[in-house]
């Protein structure tokens, strides 16, 4: 199958871009589950590196215009609902908490179909996940029965059914999990892209006075950092119900399999949570310190290289070498701490399963007085392995939820900023420079007698003023301030 190439020029207009179909949109359900629509792209990658012209066009639902319009429409619905509730409470005379529109509910309204579909995929994976321990237990029991001479026809039938299930169920689980990951990663980058575009679109509509209250750094953080936090929430959203589900089912099955001694192993896992959190926080702090020290070292080296002639002519080579060496020594000490905590984290991840199983089996043998059989041992090890991930992932989920909550509240505050009214018009200025008054700021409000002044000159109502200044003399800020201070911006025209 030959790959049709398309140039960047093909996408310069919306009509040309929308006319190029996406293979993913045209593929059937089998092709999407098996990712066979990417076969042509992988064949190209075998022969040579993939170039831009080889890439498939985006699906219509992934394009920025579609994403931003959908989220903006959902946000307007949230604003309308909040306004209706506040007005209704005001009419009833209730003075309570003011209802605020929510970015989270706007995202749910925009992407709920994808969230619901991925929910069922994750549910299928989690249900089949608990088949593995009992498949192991049943297989060991069947082998024990056969070796003990209990090789009846029923035993062979059960063994055949078990082998069939061992093949079919993991296959379904793998397909569901890979499809779930594809949908959640798609959802993550669509949430991030739509929120970044929504913030930028809002920025173009707010007035100059309001814009001065929102710093450029704050806006950049909203578009990139906070939108990334919301994307992380979309990526891990299903873990909020999947982790409790896995914990509850896993603990119940462990109690059925081992009895009360299973609580000892679960207690060891819970004990590792605060220890793991402390090590992770230390690792994150030292990693940030290492990046800062690395930036300082690179800045020092760049300064030395940019002024190498002056350094050589002045004989400052020894001092500069000592300065760079000191920076490298400080960075190496921080790097040593980072690697130390990384190895400690790996050691804890490796030693904890051994401790969990050892404590549980020891309590099983001492308290219950039972002999540990292979089927009980292997099934318990598999269940502890299932429980390990959700318990250790709890700190990460808490961190993601806190970051997303903070980001959504910051975005909601920015989205509620006052916008310039739609009555403000901007007309195209004629080519060439001219002192003609019709190329200047003009007002049409006969009831307004306010004065515009600059450089000692002033003008009253129905008069025209031309502001001429050099670059950087704040003439543009003066014009925007004049527009924002008018009581009716719809009656101001900029020619």
C-alpha cells in the first residue's frame, strides 16, 4: 500500500485541510483495536526516518478549531447555569455561597463520550486481572490431582476449559488495555490543547485594563503548566475508581485465600507508603536543586566562552577554571544525592514484595497452623502483586488531584475576566503615512465631554486628536486606556 504524501501547503486553508481524510476515521473497529491503519506508516519507518509529509492528517475531532469551539461552548453553558442559580438564589433572598462555573464540568460535557468508553475498557481489564490468581490456583490443583491418581474425565475437561480461558481472557485484557491507553492519551493531549487554545482565545477578548492585572508569566503558566496538570488528570482519571476497586476485591480474595494472616502482608504494604512518599519527595527536591546547579554551571561556561578573549588577555584563566570546577563539584554532590535516593527507591520496590509475602506466609503458618500448599502460595503472591500498584500509586494520585484542582480554579478565575464588548470596531488604515485627521482616533459620543490630552495638547467632544510619538513612548497604552475608560465602548471607533 503506497502512502500518499501531502505538503504543508495543502493545509494552508481550512478547506484543503478538511478534504484530506484521516486513515483512523476510515478504519473499522478491528483496524482500530489492532492499530492496523498504521501499517503503511510503519513500513516507511523500516526503510527510512519518518518525515512530516509521511504523517497522517489529524482526525476532525482532534483539530484545534473543533476542540476549542467544543470546550468554549461547554464553558458558556457552565456560565449560564451558574448565573441562573445565582439569580434564582437572589430572587429568593438567599445569601449563600456564590455559584461559580467549573472548568472540570465543562471538560466533562465536552469529552464525556470518550470518558465513558474508556471506563468500560478499564473495567474489563480490572475484572480479568483477578482471573490470573485463580487460574494459577486451579492449574496447580489440577496438576496435583493428576499426579495423585485422580485423573478422571471431569479433571481433563476442567483442564481444557482452563487452558482455553488462559488464552482468551488475557487476549481480551490486552486489547482492552491497549485501547484504553490509546483513548486516555488522546484525551490527555486534547484536553491540554483545548485549554491552551481557550486561554489564548480569551486573552484576545479581554480589555487592556484587565490584561494589565494578568501578568504574562501567569498567562504562560495557564496555557502550558496548568493545562498540562489538567491533561495529567485526564490521563489518570479512571484510577480514582479503579484503585479502590482493585484494593477492595484484592483484599477480599486474599482474606478468602489466606484468612486473617493476609492482613499482616497488607499492613506491610501500607507501612511502605509513607516511607516511599518521603523518599520520593527528597528525590524531587534534590532533582530540582540539580537542575538549578546545572543551569548555573552552563551559564558560567557560556559567560567564559563569550568573554574568552578578555580572559586570555587579562590572564584570568586560572580563576575561571577554578570557578567552573567549583560549579561542577557542587553539581556532582547534588547528583550523588539524586542517584542515592533513586537507588533507595529501587531497593524498596524490590525488597517490599519479598517482605510482604514472607510476613504473610509466616503468620499463616504460625497462627493458622496450616501447611502452606503450592496453590495457596502462588495465588497469594499473584494477589499481593495486584495490590501493590494501587497502594503505591496513592501519593501520585493525590498529587495529581491537588494540582488539577488548583489549575482548574486558576483557569476559572481567568475565564471570568471582563471582556471588551462586541461593539468596538476596528477598520483598516489606508496605506502610507499621513497626518490626515481621519487616520486618527475619533469619537462619536456627543454626550461625552471628556478630554484626551498628550504632550500638552487636548481635545474636547466631537474633536479629533492625533497622537504622534516615537516607538516605546506608550502612545498605544494611552489609546487603549482611553477606550477602556469610556462608558460605552460600542461608540468608539479606531480608524
